[in-house]
């Protein structure tokens, strides 16, 4: 495994990004989007790092940018619009080093909102939305093979709201019993759910 720490050029400047590359038998690229940057979200979030590690173990290169204004990333919060533009720029930059590998897009909470916007502009093998903030942001329809993962005791986004949003589009859901929004003490179950959802 090799780790690269980069500042990738995007419309607003540069984004701090960590890329973990298994180096051998690469199967694809995972772009992982972290939760809300104004509430402590970063590429070091434990949900983000857990899913990146799961992808690495399955032979995928994981890409974890910090959104605008987080860590060493330039710019300031743009409610998901500019963040999606930045993510597209990150994918184009990364693709130059890994041509031909498919993308999986995964996002946690606010990051799910960003990734669902990015999916409208980027072809990906799968979109995985973890505890998507469907009551806080206006989500558009997503591809039918999208998978929604959430905990049934989520204290920030009502589980019923996530379930209803997914059902309206006939999306697959994976519900983790007794898991809250941040999956405290449920990261093992989250990892298993992610690997089930991911075409890894």
C-alpha cells in the first residue's frame, strides 16, 4: 500500500487529498466524500477512513479529498454546488494516473449530497449514500443501482425519511440495527454493509 498526500487543482484553488493505492491488482477507484465541513467533517472522519480502508482491502484505490476550507484545502463552503465541481476536477486529475479504472462514488451525510450531484456529471459503477442528509438538502433522483446505507437509530436524519426517499426511487437499502448517524461502535457492521453495496 502506498499513500499519496496531494493538493489537487480545482476551480477554487487546490484541495488537500489523500490517495491510498494498493499498487497491485487495482480494480477501481473509490471517491469518498466526508460529512459537513462546518460541523467538523474532514477526510479523517472515522466513517470515511473505514470505508476507504475497506475499498483498499478489496483492491480499490481510495481518494479522500478535504472539501473547500477544510485542512489545507482552499476556498470556503458552497452548500454542495462548488464542492461537486471540485470533486469532478479531482476525478479528472486522478484518472490521468489510473486510466481506464471504474469509479465508485461514496458519500457520508452532506458528502452523500455532494456525490449525488457529482454522479449527474460522472459515469460511475455505483453510487453509495451513507446516512444521506435527505431532510437537509434537496436531493435529485439518482441512478436505480444506487445503494442507501443508514442506521435505524440515526439521531440527525430520521431513518423513516431516508427509507421513504429510497423507496420512492426503488433503491436498495441496507439498514444497520442500533446504529446512529456516526455509527459509533458499528463501524464493523458499516464496513460489511459497504462491501455488500460496492461492486468491489
